C-alpha cells in the first residue's frame, strides 16, 4: 500500500459518523414541494393538534408582547404629556415675568413722560403769567420791562428743559429691555 492510499483510508475513517450538513425542515419541504407534510400529518395524529397548539401559543405570546408594547406606548405618552405640560408651565411663567418687567418699564417711562410734560406746562404757565403781568394796568415802565424780560428768560429755558427731557428719555429707552415686534403688528397700520 502506498502512501496516498494509506492517507485516503485514514481520511475515510476520520469521517465515519460525522454529519457534514443538516438542512432545515423548511428546506426539505421546499425541495420536496411540500408533498410530505400531508403524509406525515396522516401518520402523526398529534401533528395537527401540536401545530394548532404551537400556533395558539404563538398568538398568545404575540398578544402578550402587544399588551406590553401598549403599556410602554401609554407610559411614554404620559411622560411626553408631563414634559409638554411642564414646558408649557415654564414658558407661561417666563412670559408672565417678562410681561411684569415690561409693564414696570412702561409705567416708569410713562411716569417720566408725564413729569416732563407737567414740567414744560408749568414753565409755559410761568411765561404766560409773566406776560400777563407785564400788561396789567398801574405798573411802571420798569416793572413792565422786568416782566417782559422774565417772560423771555423763561421761554429761553424751554429748549434746555427739552434737551434734558430728551436726554432723560434716551437713558430710559437705553435701559429698556429689547422687544421684538412681529411684522404682523405693522400690517394693520
């Protein structure tokens, strides 16, 4: 016996009892065209019952899985609803604080504008009173000139009051927080 024949014989002994490939039952049935299933089911009376039981069990398992999935979806929806509610509450609180701050700034600016208006009105009243006093009867010429000069000085102070008012308003406007107005607000104007 030569060496190659001896190797072939050893290789044959090595493969005794070894299964090279096992095809799945599905492959077997596909290759045979599913002709064996009815024959096997007729010889195996428990085959159809076992098949029905297996399908029923599979349906129950799928039903349980869907129940768990339903609970998960509901819990997730609850969490999302709580998150949305919390976000809404936070945004509403933020907007209320912003509204209160802007309302405070508005009242401050409005009060400043009222005060500046009153101040100017008082200066004009003083000028008017000095002018009227200049035309009252029984006054000497020197007194009339004095009242006329006082009216001119008071009226000359009006631009100074205006400049101070503009400076004060400019400081107030710079102190105001920025507000963005929607373009839709301007559409109706």
